[in-house]
C-alpha cells in the first residue's frame, strides 16, 4: 500500500492521506503485523523498499507494509515523532539536528552509502570551461566559478551540496558562483533550457533526465563515487523511535532484515533484473532515464545495511560547512547497529 500526504494542520500529520492502492484483505491483515513507513518522495534513493515490496519480502517476514509519501523532507520525520508511523526512510540530517535540540530518534539501517546528489552542467558552460565528466575533481571544482547552480529549495540537501562545493573550491558563494532555488521536475528542466541556471544540483532521476535529453553533461556523479571525499556518505537511512525499538525489538529486526535482504539482492543481480522488478513503481519515467538513474543509484545502495562513522561524518561536514549544523554529533548517539543481521 502507498499513500501520498500533505500537512493538514490540526487533523494530524497524516490526516487526510489519500489511499492509492487497495487495502489488503481482512484475513491477511489479521495474520500480519501492520507497519507504516514514511518516505519524503517516490525516489530511487529508497530502491530496497521498492524491491522488497515487489518481491513480497515484507509479507514473507509477517509485515503488512503501508508506505506513506509525504511529498517533502520534514513531514516524514514529523509523522514518526507524532507516532503516526513506526518507521521513516529519509536522509539522516534530522537525527543530528533533533539530537542537538535534546530530542532523540535512531538510525537503524543504512540505505544509500554514497551522496545521492549529483551535479550536471549546461553544455555551453562545459565547453567554455573545457570540462568533462572525466576531468579531475579539482578541475571540476574550479569550473564552478561563474556558474548559477539550480537546486530545489534553500535548506535542502540539494542546495547545501551546491553551496558546499562552491566553498570547497575556495569560492565566494555570493560573488564567484551562486545557488538559486529553481524547483524540481519540469521547473528545473525549464530553468536549464532557458538559461536561468547553467548547472543543477539534484538526485536521480532529474539529473539523468537533464543529461539524457541533451540539456546538460555530467559534472560530478556522486552516486558513481566520482568525488572521493563523498564516496562514503550516509545519504539515506531507516529511522525509528527509541522507545518503539525497545518495545518492539523483534519487529524492528524483521523490518531491518528485509531491507538488508533487498539490498543484497539489488547488488547481486543485474541492472536489467532490478529494473524489471521495480519498473511498475516508476511507469511514468522514460525508459532511458529510468535505466540511467537506476544504474547510478544501484551503485550507492548499501549492500548490508551497515552505517559507518565515516559516512556520518562526511554528511555532517557538509552541514557544518554550510552553516546548517553547529557541531558534530557522535555516531553512537544517533545510530544503533544492533538490529542489523549478524
């Protein structure tokens, strides 16, 4: 089951959600444990969840899973904190910021272990700078000078990554290069086509679409590990409330085990097999874009659910450098690896 939701004020974080697929039969629901999980978007960044759903792996573990799409990063975590869902799949920055506010959630399983935000550059800008996807990372950073880089919204990871690269290149983000909120989907494509921006910072499949349609070239493909500094980067994890994990340890282990089994299956099968398996969830994507995006993101999927201090530190370095986190949070304060299979 999948739901898509928006925030609805006093009705609760998930009130008014529209059910998109039929509910499971009563007999099956009685024999299964009902579990709800949020995602901020329908995205290949959560590929193991789609694989596990397509292959009935949750059902085999006795879990009747309902996926709730919140159409935004923030409401997904709010729903978890409001106890309206049991799990959340999202980037880990809320773990850090909430911890520093004296509130506590746990990351219990890694999903993506590389940065999932990629940079593409307009063809004219790339030609002017004599830069290609195969250029050294130092040359790519130097090529940012003079660019206007599009991102989804201020404060988003897409925006932060673009600013991070400008700062890492030793450039002034107000003078030498700049980041502007240019939206997502068709708005982002229009911004590139109309030269409102001449580069873009975003995840697959948008960056793949810009490349496949001839609007842009790859600049830094992080999902393929082209930036060695962000090659180990804990981009997406499964959250749970500490009290829920303590009271439902067996269920949390079963949930995590399914995710890990799906990750191993993804990394152990061909791109074509994975694509065929989850294609029904992404019917609207052009085939070439879908395959390109899946090929990229598949390489970033954590094969065993492991969450590393190095990956956590890399994520926090981006947030600290861009002013979105005031200090580093210890790995063990917000991540618990005990629910992973031995």
